[in-house]
C-alpha cells in the first residue's frame, strides 16, 4: 500500500481497516479523500488475503462530519456535477465485492452519513450522531442520501431527516434500522472486529454472491431478483468452498474456506 495523505489502511489478518484521517477537520471529505479512498479500494479489491473491510474515522469525535464545505465555494453547477460524477467513492463502496462494515464512532453527517449508507453493515457508538443537514446550506444530499437513506428507513423518515436537517442519536438510528447495533464507545472497535472476523471465516465466494443478491433486492423487481438469486446460488455449487462446507458439516468440524 502506498503512503496516503488523508487515509490510513491497516490489515489485521483477513480484515482491512480504512480510516479517514483528517481528525482536525472532523474527517470531512475533500477531493483528496475521495481520490485516495477509491485508489485504496481498488487495491483491496484485488487482495485475496482481505476478506472484510471496515471503514471508520480518526479520533473520538467524528466518523465523517460531511463534505469539506470550503471546496463548495466558487463551484458552478457544471463543475460540481462533474466533480461528483468523478468522485466515485460512494458507488465504489457499495459495489465493493467484499463485505464492508461502517464503524461509526462519532458525527456521521451529510457525506459521512452517505458514506455509511454505502456500506453493507453499520455499527455505531452510543456517542454517534447521524443526519443529512445539507438543507441548511440551501442544497440537498448529492452522494446518494436521498436514495440509499430512503431505501433503508422508508420515505417518511427519510423525508423528515432530509427536509429538517435535524440530527438523530444512535438509539434513534438503531430504531429506524439505519444502524445494525449500538455499543458503548469503549466496546465499538472490539465488537466491530468480532463481527468482521466472524464474516471473514466464511467462503469469500459465497460472501460475494450473497452481497450481490441482497443489493439487487432494492434495485429490481421480485421476479428478476429471484431469478438472479437462483443463478448465484447455483454458481456456489461450482466452488471448492461448497465442497469443503458440505464435507465439514457432515464430518462435524469447522470448515476452512479458501475462496476457490
């Protein structure tokens, strides 16, 4: 891995941790973060030793507090649209073939909330705060917030968060289904690693097939989704991992998956 200016990448056995590293700016997303994070994702995608990815923010205050608003000054509609189309971090995360867990340790606002929404699973500290406050700047979410948030929590709650710009606490986010679990701040990292390691023990091929199938549920009708699910299910039967899984079950032992 190269030395990045705005992110840190650490590998812990089969789990990679990508940290947005701008704590003095509450880890706000600027163009450099987008470019470096996408580059890191490209490398991690092809690293067969990495089976699960965790995304988090540096420091104790913030996951990602939003976009770097200083970059908005002087932007025209054309330049801003082009910039967002080039910044493929949100889509790169959602389309990352391996499971991605957001470890939300503090403020998760605007682009930060959109970053978490692009992950597969969201685990939060009790201190975390979530929101899409773009409306307070006279703009709307532009990194998928109107789409992914609505699919996750429903139209009414999504409308409320986006139209008021109000923040919600971690308990409310859990009740809405925005986050999967909430932990005490001093337990968050250990609990996140526990889940990541549990997932990392599964077949990498089956994980990829499962992720694709679940993501398709929000993007297609039921008939199309069911047909694709059957295809992906059948593909699993061509793998050595399937043979290992079945054999281990019959032999009453823990399977060791190789991703083949």
